C-alpha cells in the first residue's frame, strides 16, 4: 500500500462513526475492518462475542502453531458518539488530517494492517505466528473485551499495542493503572433552623472527604486523583441533607501503590465515620492495573529503535503515560507488550484530534521490520 491509499483508508474509517455506545456504527465499522483486513494472505478472520455488549471483536490468526507468537492489539471504538458534531475528516494540509479517531486509534489500525501486509508479502517465516485482536469498547474501560485479552495473553510471547505514539513520536514505556471509586455519604435529615440540632449534614461531611482525598497526589508520589462528579442534597435549602456522593478517578504508577491508596482513602473515611450519625462508604475498584516496564519490553524496545535507525527514521524514545490502555490488561495477564506503536498525532478525545499522515507509512514499515527481526529469532527467547 502507498501513502495515498493509507490516507484514504484512514479517512474512510474515521468518517464512519464508531462511538463506544453507537452499536449500529460499531457494526458498520467492524464490517469495514473485516473487508479491509481480508487482504492479508493466510490470515483467518472471525468475529468474537464480548461480554455485556452486542458489539463484537475482530480476531485474525496466522500460523497459530508456529513456535513464536505475537499478539497485535487495537480498538475500533472512539470517544465520539453518534450525536457528537465532530464526525468527518478534514485535510488541514498535505501532512495533517484532522478527524474523529484519526490517531486514537483508527490511524493505529491503519498502521497495523499496513505493517502486516508488508510483512506477509515478503516471504514470512514459518517460525512466527500472530493473532490480531481488535476490540469495540476500550474507550469505556474494556469491560466487554477484557476477558478476550486475558484469554489471548498466554498464547503469546509479546504484545504490540497500536495506541497513538506521543506527538514527538515517542512510544509508551509504562502506563498508570486506573480506577473509579464512589464515595457515598449518609447523614441525618432535619430542619435547618432547629437548635440544638441532631441533624447531620452529608454534604459538609463529604466536602471534608473530598478536600482530604484531593491532597493524596501531594502526599503520595505517582498518584493522581480527580473528583469528577459530585451530587447530593435536595431541592430545599432549609433541609439538612442526608445524602451526598462523589465519583473519583484514581490513577497509580506501580501495582504496589494500590493497597496504599485504598488504605489512605479508608483512613479518611474512618475519621468521618467516627462521628455519630454519619456514614461514608467507598465502593469501586481499579479496572486497569498499571503497565510496568520489564526486561522483555526493554529488549524489544531497543530492537524497535534499531529498526527505526536502519530505516532512517527520526530517532524516538519512550515515555510514561498517565492514561490506561489494553496494554495494561495484557501486562496484568502476564504478557509483556510494546505500546504506542500507532500513528503520531495529538489532541486526542477532542475535536482538534489530528494525525500526521507520513507517520502511517513510517510506523507501518517500522513494525514490519520489527516483525521480520522477531521472525529471525533475534528478539524473543523461546
Ligand atoms: Zn485508544
């Protein structure tokens, strides 16, 4: 495929809405992928059901009995729903395409397909097999496809995740783990004017919790915490409210941070629960553990960089990312993986999202060369 074909494929895919909740759009996008991935010689494609959603994943397998196995992972949903005004691509200049999902991660899927196409057309080794797994719900936490990723992980030696590269071309070395928690505070209702009062104001108590919780990132390095939503009280201001609730986004850098953060949140809650008439409960969990970098990733990244040098591409590094991806789930399932192998762009999850078009071909050639290296047996110990 040439750069113009890759650009046109990206435009076609991105103009098809596939917001995580738009099931008709997801089905139409899946059909496009199925048609386009069918060009890969020797790859058997199938649709796979996910848990709790009618949306399906696309799986492709090539030489499943070969001694070395690679998992190529991506998602075809985007954050832009059917009602979002951002629905179509616009060519900003010859090198820049703005559009919904152009980088996160339809551009990554273009890179994946072009890389496999190039690799397979150059006499592929019988020693390397791979599995393509493209899922429909990454942007909403991968709740329906997590089991597919976990089941695929043990079949492979390395995962390749086609999430966006950073705007400067860096790959992703590690990612924070992410969780959502709900803090629910119950007090005792009463008349605002009653003195002395036996009412307990749930909003005031929850506010204390929120202020203390917001100090966690300053107290604990590597932790991020955001209160994203708060609600409580009723319609009348002369009633002491007996209910208030906050929803928290919590991120951790190391798996070992998990228990420490939960213990600290419980401690803050306990200081409120020690008072008569108030009850603050925390529910929720971490849905993606942190993706930490190990020796397999280190070795694979060094080869990726070397492949870039051989192709004469601009040098690139790798960085820690605050956002989670399916790379986190693969790591948690024991599969080392390289992440951020997709297109280069910026302003993801906004109507300014753009993709640097030359990166499609460059990153595809880079990945194809890396697959060749793996097939030669120089990267992964069997
Ligand atoms: Zn993504």
